[in-house]
C-alpha cells in the first residue's frame, strides 16, 4: 500500500472516530436530560461498522477509541458541580 493510501486511511478513520465520539456523547447527555427516555440508538456503532466495512480490522479502532470517553462519563456520572473548582 502506498503512502498516500495509508494517509487517507488514517484521516478517514480519524474522522469516523471523531464523529463516533461526538454521537456517543450527545446520545449519553440527551438520554440523561430527556425525561422518559427508555433507550437510545447508538450511532457510534453504525459509524464503526461502516469503518470496518471500508478498512477491515483497522476500522474496529473507531469504536474502541470512541468508547473510552463513555467509560469515564458513565463512571463519574458527569455532573458539572463535581468538576468545579472549590
């Protein structure tokens, strides 16, 4: 594989990862803010499947990296008062 194709793959996976992170965080915050929200659809999974179809095993990095911020958000139950300096 030539250098330009490797660079294109990394840029493409980076864009997919950024979109997956944003969609996962938006889904998490909206699910917690909206009353009566029983479930939500994860668009991060859809983006990671599209990346895996395009790039094979390298595309699986999209969801692995996108799930890291969700681990911290779910663990700390992101509350602005918790993070404020006292």
